């Protein structure tokens, strides 16, 4: 059962670690993110060390029989401590969190040190990758070793369940609430593993065996661990999905503003902001869709400024009457009128025909209230929708919207 479930759990842990690894550089000053990545790494290592081929390989390379036992269990104790660090930073002020995190890590290191000392006192004579616990259950030193490990494991899982439910009730984010409840469910299931291991210690004292419960123990341990890892991933996956949606929206907005940008660029090519092609750092920065979109908005804003002195009030009045007759009103009407003003203003500038001062006007959407960049982009997109999708362009602008 162990060699069937552990590879699956290892894959889950590895995928989760790779998913989190993407955000670690951007959040290197966030101890919770680092601790959470460590949870997945340590979990994966604990499963890896326990798989029979790796168990046998480590025995040969390190020259110590059953050395996978303290390695795997040490990883589990460390990840339990790291889980508490994550919850501490999520639920406490930074000063308090730092103090509590150091305490949890110190306790974890203490338990690991105790496990290593007790394992060094054991005298394992043969590799037992499948039934190590059953084989050594009658050894008093191993009983002490297993008691220390199971006590730390059980208390850690109980603290995890309690802290997850408490923090889930306080969180305002749905993904965090769901994720923490899945973590709590997984930790609760792992207590079945703890119960069997406690039973192994007690049965060993009475010269009995719980061999028939081994499959149940490994099933609880692996299924519970997988649920715990999945629960930790829920907020991260939710955030990354939101980031992907945001980037898709930025790409669509960038493409959607193309007709508006080209309309200005065809008459005022100097609105294009220069890029130092020889500077690799600047080239990388301007490949970002966020920077490209911001740049496009600024250039359109500059184009509007250049065209504004050529806006004729008669064009605006005629356009308003036309679009009102088509049933447009409100902001959509202003966007349609603004599109007509832009085309007329560009034509007037090309012909060198400024309107009389008493005929000057402003863009119809000039009074639209925008509270931030997203609102401004939405306003510009509304104007762009009323422009021809394939305006006339010079050959050197063919790839300008790519």
C-alpha cells in the first residue's frame, strides 16, 4: 500500500512545490510563502525517502540500514512546524508571528534531534522498507522513538486542525476559507495513521501486532496528506488563476485599443514613446503586457491632446443628433461622439483647418469620471469600439499592434 500511495502523494507535492516556486522570488520577503513552499518540498522528500527503491538506494549510498526512517520522519516533523509558521504569519501581527514562528521551528528541531539520537541507538540489522514499524515494534528504543514521533505528529495535526478552523472563520477570502477547511479535513484524516502507530506502541508492550491495520494507516496518512497539500494550494491556485484572467484582460484591452491608437498614430507618429533597443533591461521591461498597455494609454492620451485644438462644435452636435437617433445615450453616446470627433479632428489637422475659436469644443467624454487606470482603459475601449476596426495605416505600422 505504501509503494502504491507514496508516488501519487509525491507527484501532488512536486506539482504544488513547482506551482508555489513561481511566486517565491516575488514574495521572498514573505516568510509565510517561503514556509509554505518548504511544506511542499519537505512533504515530497518524506514520500520520496519512503518509497522502497529510494529506501534501498539510500541504504547502499549512505551505508546505514533503514536511514530513510529518520530522514522521512524528520521531514514530516519539519513540515508540521512549517505549517504552523504559515498559519502564524497568516493570523498574527508580524512581531508576534516572528516570535511564535521561532518557537515552532525550535520545537521541530528539538524533536528531530531527539529522533536522530534514538535512531542512532537502534541496532537495525536488515533493511525493512515495507514493515519497519512492525518488525521493530517490540524494541524498547524503537518504542521510545515511535512514541516521540507520533506524539509530535499527533499534536501537530491537532494544532493544525484547530488553527485552520479558527482562521477560516476569520478570513474574508473565500479561497482561503475553503483551502483551510480542506487542510483541516486532511489533517483530521491523518489522525487515523496516528491512532494505528499509537496502537503499535501499545501492542508491542503486550507482545501483540497490528499488522492487519497497516494498509489503513498508510491510506489515512497518504490521503490525509494529499488533501492537506491540496488545501494549501487552493488560495495560491485561485490567486494565479486571477492573475491569468487579469493578463488575458490586459491583452484584450491592448488589442482593443489598437484602432484608436492607430487613428492617432497615422497623423501624429511622434506620440510613440521611444524604447532604447540597445538596453536589454528596457527591452525586457517593455515586453511586459502591463507596461505595453500603460504605454498605449499614455500615447492615446497624448494623441487626444494634439487633436483637441481641431475639435469643432458643429461636428459634435451633428454626431450627437445622429447617434441619439440610433438610440444611444449616456456614456455610450459620449463614446460614439468622441470617436467621430477624433476622426474629424485628425482630418482637420491633416488639412490644416482649425475651427474658429468660438466653434472650439471638448471631447464628448471629457467629463467621464474615472477613479483609476482600469476606468480610463474602459473609457478608451468604449471609444475604440466605435472606430473602424481596420483603419488605413502606413506600411511601417503593420506590426504596431502586435
